[in-house]
């Protein structure tokens, strides 16, 4: 399949909003834990809003990123060693080098903060002191050998993506010779979430990276999503509002909610692709496309900024109403995004070569 201007524009439009969605995903749990309250103990309006944004709308981001990554990786891919080696070399620059930089940087930052007496209690709680790391602990912090999450926890996505890149020949063979079977098996694994101890990558990564590869290897047309029209978007929004209402009201929970959410993610992927297509036909898309140049940096640095702002914010604000709680949530997320963006713009302007290295020249 040829990557047309329409497809390229949609990918460019989606990149930054999906990064913003990831910030909202990470803000939800730490927001509630900061007040030591589960979502259900807040008022209905607070639980509804945060669940709708962080746990429904934003949850499309990671699967869609895996799809885009798989789609772009398998463009012009074949099973020749030369092609495979070339693809690996490009991903060392765009994935592995930034991955090392940000994880090592966070290790050093935590080491410094844990060494300052009056700051140490705030940064030594759940994690082992960095100074006491042995080789195994260090390797786990860097590459998530046991935990599946590195010390810069948002980089689990890059970690899993790098593993999928290494597994690309297997993914290619399945997509080429057993496309439907592969889709069924990987989807079932994702839905069932079976605990397979030796598996070193998440089912989410396998399924959606595979779907991205499948789209381009089997030459699926992406235009059919536009023919669904506004009905698909309307169904998605209504279902999302219904699920958020159910969850905030604690009417049902557990596996039923999870299944509905997983189905919504599939629908949401199509909806986001449709919306990107609509935006690409307007002038509104140009500022969004320009922001995509800063997307990876915002992804990389939003933690620990999110945690630092949370620690400060929840000292200053003691919520006494639903409005103040929602305000605190929005302040936390928007401030994190703005600070990350400002840092990205300044670095790109004044130390562009360094910026390119730590972001994979994206």
C-alpha cells in the first residue's frame, strides 16, 4: 500500500492529540491516589468526567500508536536480511537511543533527589534507593526484565515497540500467510489477558502492531472508515457516555466494564481516524500538525513533571467541592502539557542537535 498524502496528514494530525491523551491517562490514577481516594468516593460528576476522559477517550491513544508504528515499519518491508537490518538501524536512532537517554536521566535525577535529606522522603517511597541498586536491579530498571515497566514508566511503550520490531519477521509471516487467524488469535489474547509468564511483551503491543502491519501488508484500504459517516462517531460517543455513567454510578464493574471498554477502543480507533480525515480538510489541522514535532518530547518528559506538579498542587489545593476537584485535575494536566511544550520549543530552537538525539529526530 502506498502511503498517500491523506494517510500521512492523518498520522501527523493524530500524533500530538494522542500524546495529550497519554498525559490524561497517567493523570487519572495519580490524581486520585494523591487524595488517597478511589474514584467512586468522589461525587458522580468528578468520577464521570475523569473516567470519561482518562479511561475511555484517552485509552485509544496507545493502541493507535502501535497501529501507526506497525503500519510505518512494514512499509516497503520484506524478509530480506538487508531490509530487516536497515529497519533495525533506523529504530536504534528513533527508539533505542532516546529510550536509553530518558531512563538513564531519570535514574540520575532520582539519585540526586534521594541524596538531598529534605527531599529524600518524597522520592524514596515505593522504589528502592538508587544507590543500593545491584546489577540485576539496574537492568530491570532500565529494560524491565521482570516488571515489564522501566523506571521511566511511560517508556514501556517504546520497550514493547522495540521488541515488536525485533519480532517483525514473525509478524510479517503471520500477516502474509494467515492474516485472519493471526487477527483472531491476537485479539483473543488481548481480550482474555492470559498470564503467560515467559511472555516479555504486552498483548496490546502484539495485537495493534500486528494490525498496523496487516493493513499495509495485505493492502487494506483505509478509505472505508470514512464511508461510515457520522453514525459511527455518534455510536462511539453515546456508548462512551453510557459507560462513564455506569462506572461513576458503580452500577456494574469488573469484567463487564472491561469488555465494553475494549470494544470501545476498537470503535474509537476508527472514529479518531475519521476525525483526523475531517480535520485534514480544514485549516484547523495546520497548528495541530506543527505541534506533532514536539510530541515525542512531551511524551518523554511529562513524567516526572506530572508527579512534581501533583506534589506541589495537592499541597496548595484542598478540594472542598466537585468544581475544585475538577479544576485541580485540569490544572495538573494542562500545566504539565504546557511546561513540556515550552521546554520542547526552547530546546529545539537553541540546541536542535541535542533535541534531535533525545527525540529520535522526530
